[in-house]
């Protein structure tokens, strides 16, 4: 069960990191800022950074736990 969660988290991280737009690409951020659908682009980016940080921490904790679990078997 933990291996499937760990695998899902790793795929989610890969997808989120590859789909993020670089900050210098203003095309989409201007659209988001002008329509107001997602709020301010800076607050959305800040929330996404917090989410990515939390997912990375969960990934590392699971990786260490699974590594220790395999070592003692």
C-alpha cells in the first residue's frame, strides 16, 4: 500500500514540476490575472510552491521509511 502511495506521489511531483510555467513566460499569467479566475498569479504560485514542498517532504519521508523497511527484512 505504501509503495503505491509513494509511486503516486512521485508521478504527481514529476507532472507538477514539468507543467509549471517559468516566471518569465507572461502569456498565461496575464490571462489569469486579467480574468481573475484563479486570483492573483503571485498568490497562486505561492500556494503551488507550498503544495510542492509538502509533497516533496511526504515523498522523502516515505522513501526513507520504505528504505528502512526493506533493509530490516
